């Protein structure tokens, strides 16, 4: 099927019925059989994987060939619910190890909703096996494996689409096209927030993994000394071996949107720093629940970011993006405030260029067209957006303890950074009630990064470079970029 433009690709196709009933007989690599049927395998079923199943089964002529999970109970439960929808004609097969699925030449694509530490390796293996890949955010758990995933996509030419579904939103695309065209003046700061209330996770003692869980497959590439019940399910987000904190969890969406608004030629930042802490919760989690972070790009544009998870009376939920312009204008909650004005005007822009069909439909369209450029959130968008968060997290991880005080924010002559950090500090002090006496911020150093080599340079480079790559278990090594 020939590639056509994103905007027009799906025009004329019908909305679709679920297709659990079909079987495939094709050879791998191309979708070329009768009716362009796409056979997809979903890895990771407990949470987000359910949305993947619903998404794929909502597309015309898409078959879920396999469901994959190392937890037998989760696998059994998923098969049961699929069987109930398939009226006795279920063709989906259960599997615990994705490597067996990748050997099946009739599978066209994999869809990854496993924990973060698995995302890049599954993407790389998928590409090597000639499968198209839909991978949940963040595509990478560290900087280096993200680059390897990029190289694998380049080498094998498969479609890789990132689970940042805002990339399928023509309104956001249109807004960013208008910003880049200078409609509001020059963008100075692209600001993302992931402020949603959460609670602590308590402490779970080391124990044997449950019998229904294949712990070796769950860990995969992540080196973890000892199982405890806070890894499985979901709370692995709050441990560095497996998760990336809320900055590169929920925050990946808003980091990606923030970076998307910058000039198109900006890849990685040259400087990044973060300040924050894990306040109030006395628990086992390692990642911060509070963070102010910033990154400066080679052209002088900034991304600011704010994580604020601790709940308090009158909690202000903010899962959103804001845009600040050189002339003092800003866009906040869909309203444009001209310089000096307190009155917001509704922003009106044309829809932007995305592959139609939403996040699920656009991926299937890209797969049918065998055209990686049709992915809404391709492998490059994924890599650059994730690295932005990794660099901020790495600064935090190298931070020193400093008394909880507004003076802890060390931003040199960056008045914007100071102003926005102070807003967070006031909430933590007055709203949450973090005491000046006794509490501490973790204050990260400003790390310098070379976008070409994807290595840190200058002060703190040696410690920071150790955080660019996680150690892997022998059976699950992420290959070198040159060896994909
Ligand atoms: N785009 C979006 O809006 C959203 C994206 N996500 C992303 O989805 C991912 C999953 O999150 P969530 O579902 O909340 O987490 P959960 O912990 O609830 O589910 C993860 C699932 O992956 C399974 N798993 C672990 N290892 C493997 C493996 N080797 N092969 C196959 N499956 C495996 C887990 O197994 P087990 O059953 O043993 O735990 C579990 O069923 C995250 O990366 C998250 O960022 C999540 C929510 C929304
Ligand atoms: O992307 C996401 C959306 O929100 C979820 C719940 O907070 C996150 O965990 C998830 O990863």
C-alpha cells in the first residue's frame, strides 16, 4: 500500500467492528494478506494493557494474536474476558515470554504495556524480528537504551509509535504549528505539569515472589536484588530500577508536549537540573513526589517542569502545559494573555497535521502503509522526549540535601526559574505544611549534556554518565547501538 499524507490517510475508511474471530496465515514483515488484516500481540495486561486490547479490537480487521504476561493469574483473567467477547471463536493465544511470540512469522506488530524497564528491550527485539511496535511511554528507562531503540528502528524500518496519545491530537499539533510560526511571538519557556494527588506506598518486606509470577521474566533487564510486594503491580514506578518517578510516568505526556512546542531543530537540552523531594510519605518509594526541573536547549528555549503529588486540602490538580513568550505573553489553560494583560483570549488555531484515527487507528494506518513517518509520536519524538525527563531525574539523583527553604532554589540569574520554583515552594510550605525545621530538599547539580554524543560533559560528567545506562541481567542485555 502506498504511503499517503497523514491528514488524508484514513479518510473514507469506516469505523470498525472488533475482530477477534480471524486467523492469519501471512509471512512476517508485511501486511499484505486479504483485507490488510493486522495481527498484533499485547505484552503487559494488568493495567494499561486492557486499554490496548480495547483499542486494537476497536479497529477494523485487527486481530489480537497473542496476549503476553509473566503473571499466570493476569494471563488467565485476560483470556477469560477475551473469551467472553469472542462468542466461542477466540483465536488469541496466551504466552508468558514475548520471545516466543516474536518467532511467529504471522505476527505483524507488538504492543507494549509492560513496566518501563522492559520498554526499550522489547522495542529493540520487536524491530529485530521485523515487527512494528506500539510502545507505552516512556519508550526508554535510560538514555542509552533509547538510542539503541532508535538505531533498531532505523535499521529495520518498522513503525514505532510512542504511547503519548496527545501526539494524535490535531488541536495540540495546530497550536504548536502556530507557536512555531510565531503567531504569539517567540516561545521562551514551554512548561509542563504533572500534579495529580497520590499517596505513599508503605513498606513491603522482602519475600519470595508469588508462585503464579515468573519473576525472572518480570525483572527481565532490571537488576533487582530481592522481590517485595511493592514492585508488583504498578508501584514499580517509584523505584529507580524499574520506574522513572512521576516525571517520566504521567509526566512523559507533558514533557513530550512541552518539547514538541520548541523549534523543530531542537533535539536534546544542553543543560538540565532538578530540585525536589519525597515529602510527607514515610514509605519505601525512592522517586520524588515533588519536583521543579528545568532544561535549556541549544537555541536558548527552556522546558520547565513541575511534579507535585502530595495531597493536601484544596489540592490544585494540574496535568497540563503552559507556554511563556519572550514579550511577556503567555498561553495558560487554552487562553492567550497578551503582554501585560490579565484578560485571556480564547486561542483559535487550525487543526495541525497528524495521522488521523486517534492513537490506535493512526498506528494501524502506519502499519498498513508500512510507513514509520506516519506514526503520531515516532521513535525520535519518543527518544528526545524521554531523555528530557531522564536528564532532569539524573540531576535529582545526584543531588545534595539542603534545608527546606526558598533559598535552596539555586538558579543563578534565571529569574523565571526562581519565580516558578517559589510557587511550588509556597504550596509545599503553606499548603502541604512541610516544616522548614528538619525537612530537606534534594538539590541537583546543573548537568551539561552534548546532544551529538548523548553524553554529559563538564562538571559532574563522570557521575552523571554512570546514570545514562542501567546495568542489565545477562539473559536480557540491551545490545550496543552498533550491534542492533
Ligand atoms: N499512555 C497512557 O495513558 C498510559 C500508559 N501507561 C504505561 O503503561 C505501562 C504499564 O503500566 P500499568 O499497566 O499501569 O502497570 P501494571 O504494573 O499495572 O501492569 C504492567 C503489566 O506488565 C506485565 N509485565 C511485566 N513484565 C512483563 C513481561 N516481561 N512481558 C509481558 N508483560 C509483563 C505485568 O505483569 P504482572 O501481572 O506480573 O505484574 C503487568 O501485568 C507503563 O509503562 C505506563 O507508563 C499506563 C497508563 C496510561
Ligand atoms: O500515563 C499514565 C496516566 O496516568 C496513570 C495514572 O496516574 C499513569 O500511571 C500512567 O502511566
